[in-house]
C-alpha cells in the first residue's frame, strides 16, 4: 500500500513538473523562432532596392530595415513565405529577387556564360588541331629535305 501511495505521489509530482515546463510561452517562443528563421530566409532571398548587390538581410539601409519589418509583420499575420515574396515582387518588380528566376527576359544571364564557355572550348580545340597539323606539316618538310 505504501508503495502504491509513493508511486502515485511520484506520478503527480512528475506531472506537475512537466506542466510547469510546458507553457504557452514555450510554444510562443518556438513560433517566434520559426518566424525569425523564415524571415531571415526571405530577407536573404530578396535584393535590397537601394544597395547594389546586397540582400535585404545584409543591407543596413533605411528601406531594408522597413522591408525586414514588413516581412516580420506579414509572417506574424500568418502569411506564407511565397505570399510575402509575391507581395514584394508586386511592389518592387522581378528585380527584387536576389537570384533571378529563369525566364525569357533573363535567359541571357544564364545562357550567355554557357555559350561563351562552349565557344572558347571550340576555339581552343580548333587552335590545337591547327597547331598540330602545322607542326606535322613542318616535320614532314624537314624530313623530305
């Protein structure tokens, strides 16, 4: 009987300790941490409209601080990452993307370096073949003389 009483007392004390540890503030801090992480991810994926080659996350301009605040505000209102990015694109245009999306307007950004590398490789191969052919031809002439 004493063992049952001790077990019940330990069970209630463990439950009360667990209830003290899990509070609404605990859940709120987790959601705040998730909001902070998501906001930083969004800020890293968007370009500062004022600073050259800086993301919103890196920029210290006034507008960057305002846009970061807008991102936090919209996340707290329950908007998703994609909804916030769409809002920023509607407001500032496609240039707000830090890494541009592939479209016909941006195709040159993606394809021009590839075409340049392919052209250089073809030129190098042709130059190499021409060099070998002329060396072989010079060797043939020197042996015939």
